[in-house]
C-alpha cells in the first residue's frame, strides 16, 4: 500500500466512512496527507466567534489546504440571554443534567454571551468573508438553524462542547434572517459557488439584496409566506437570476391560504427543475408558471390549489409542448373539487398515463364526480 500513488490513496479515502477515514489517516504521514482532502470535503461551522478562530487554525494545517472543501454548512442559533445566575439556572433551555461545576459554567456562559453581543453587522460580514476565503473551490453552502430538539443528532463537536460548557442550548426559534443578511454580502467571495441551501426559517423582509449570478441551485426549506409578503419573497428569489433548480417550502403556520407563493412574479430563463412544498397556489398562476419556464420536472408536495381544480390544471398541462414531467406527492387539496390523494406509485402512474394520453379520462373521481377516489387499479 505504501507504493500506491497519492492520487489513488486519495480516491480510496473519499469512499471511506468518517470513522474509517480517521483511522486511515493515522497509518502514516503519507496516508494523513492523502486523506486530508476527503476529511475536509464536507465541513460544518458553528456561527460563533470561537469557532471562527478554530477554523482559522484548521486552515493552517500542515496536512493540506481547505481548498479541497466542496460543501460548507453554517449552523446558526439564538442563545438565551439571562440577567443573573439564578435566571440562567432556571431557564427552560438550561442543561440541568450536566454535572460540570455550576459556578464555572456560569462564568463561561457570561463570557460567551458578552463575546457574541459584541458582534455587529459589519464585523459579521467581515467574518463571513474571511471564512469563505478559506474555501476557494466551494460548490455548495448551507445555512441551517441549530434546532435544539435535534442536538443529539448534530455531529458538530464545537456545538456539543459549547452547550456542555455553558450548560444551555439555543432557543427553538428557527429564524435565520439575521444570519442570511450578513452572509449574502460575502457570497461574492466564492466564485465557484453554485448551490445555496437555507434550512432555517427565512423571513425575506428588509434584506439588502445583490445579484448572485453564480447560484444555479437554490433550496429554501422554510419560507415565511402570508399576506403582504409576496413582494419580499419575489425580490429575494429575483436576486438569483441564473437558477436551474429551485426547491421552496412554505413555513406551516396559520391558515393554509396564507402560505401563498408569488408565482406570477417568479421568472427564470433557465429553470429546469422545480419543487414546491406546502404552498397555496391559484390554478391559473401554477399553470402559467409551468408554461413560461423550460421545466423538465415539476414536483408538487402537499400543495393546496385555490381558484380552480386539479383536473382542470392537469387537463391544461397535458396540452403543453414540451410538457414537463409532473410528480405529485401527499394530499393535494382543492377548494373547488375535493382532494387529490397521491399516496402511492400506482396513483402517480395513473396521473402519468392521463398526461400522456389525450383520450384517457380523469382517473381520480367516480363517474358522478362527487366522491374523490384515493387510488385506482389499471
């Protein structure tokens, strides 16, 4: 094995699980060098000043450069602020089971909160720019909120160590608007960045936006939608003019008709793949959106159709030339014609047959058109 070229050793390292990769790098200095690019290919970064310092140290590793990194995840969290030791110890996010000395833990907590409170918009923009300069070959960037209820699954050593040290965890509020407002100005640092994922709750209001032309794939897993928010959502999406892939999911809060997306304001010349989850959309807007984009695939999950019916939408969609492959999943309500219940592969197969055969009747209702059919046999 010692005679194998470094390129082959590096290819082997890329196929190893993280635990085996660590053991692989302990075999020799040569193996450590070959395995370093695989080790840093996917990295996570906790949005605190201490973690930024640790990342700076990692960038100076003698084993290799962070230039091999392709995917970076930034975890953001809102840490509880307590005015006194007693308030801190009684906080519902306090880790009471931790056995570390309480006085020392509170001292660490005070120091951490003071340090984080010193951050400003300007210093955070500079921080993100500095962080991203360490990743010249970065292709994908994810901004995610640290959901406290998932802490046992979050494989981030800095987060676990910090939570155990200060004996509190971040709040359950998952807004990431503050972090994204400070990250967006730094995106120009990564000229090769093509994928942006936002996993926390995005409130697009009051964001200072630029033009992020390198981003081809955008995934928004929780967008705050509702009355008066159409323009802010449309402006945010319009800041990414080169999209070929879009995944957008509305935040499940309030009446379903409030989870509306401004489809009439969404336009991309090269959009090929689109996934809409949990939104409320009028039939005409959904059809016009499908018609004016060169879509190859449209995925609809738990979408509520307003101002029309699914039968009407799909009847119009099958006349499109070219017509995208349309995939439906889950329960798709309609305010004028019951429910479209896509619960299995057979339901999707029936829909595909309807879309490709003009003479095939609508298969999801009975002949009297008054009882929605949940599944049919061919």
